[in-house]
């Protein structure tokens, strides 16, 4: 169960992580496009975007049933910080930290 | 039937058109990537590349059974010129021109 105040924390943390994910992807795309010189480079960018799209769709799953797993993953890879999760119940935080450390 | 000398003409015209196709695509990709500012822009680039890849695969079909059709299409859209087809038998050229004018 997620309280209203927890939902606010979760939404902010989630959106912040997704924003960072997109910023990193944007930088990478611009860099790859700038350096591209051959047809193979074009299709490598296409393949890269196909993968990234699948990855983002899979990773950013905002269902409350999935959110502890999602945050565990994001915390583990440094896309969110402990601080951004402040306001969640201790029980959830414990589980998120455990998943993050896997 | 394609004679050896016709095959040489065909190969050069085909490769030249494909090279121009890729050069145009490269410019467009670099421009789109440079101007991209939102996640939607990233996925629009991905969709664009998906379409272009299908289009190029479909359009550049170097089977001798397809080549008159292929050249007809390329001549019609200005990717190849009459001059580049010089050396093909008059019968083929007639057909290519007819397809180009469709």
C-alpha cells in the first residue's frame, strides 16, 4: 500500500530518474550522430535506439506493484539517491536498499 | 538477360544511387539529432530510421529480375540520370524510362 504522501515521493523520484535517463540518452545520440560517417554507423544508431527504447519501457514501470523493484534497480545503478526516497515507509526503503545491493 | 558490360553499368548506377540515398539520410539524421530536445524527438528519430531502413531494403533490390523496375523508380525520382544508364540495351532503357514516367 502506498499512502498519498508516498505516492508523491515516488512520482518525483521516478520522474527525476527518467529525466536523467533521457538526458544521458540524448547526449549519447547527439554524439553518435555527430560522429557517424558510414551507412553502418546509421544502422548502429538505429539498433542502439531500438535497444534503449525496449530497456526504458521495461525499466520504467510505474505500477505500484512494481515500484519497489524499480526503485531498487534505480538506486543500485545510481539513477536515484537515498535522499530522493525520503518519505517512503521504512519497510519499503529496507527492501529497496536490499534490491539495490544485489 | 544482362551482358557483362551491362552488369558493370548497372552496378555502378545502383551503387551511385545508394550512396546518394545514404548521404541524404546521413544529413537528415545529423540535422534531426542536432535539433532534438525532447524524449519525443528521440523516438521520432528512431521511428524515422525504422522507416528508412525498410524503405532502403525494399527499394535497393539488386536482383537482375528486379533491376529494370528498380532503375525505373530511381530514374523517376531523380536518384539516377539517363547518362548513368548509358550502355544498357535500348530495350531495357525504353522500359526503364516508361516506368520512370509512371
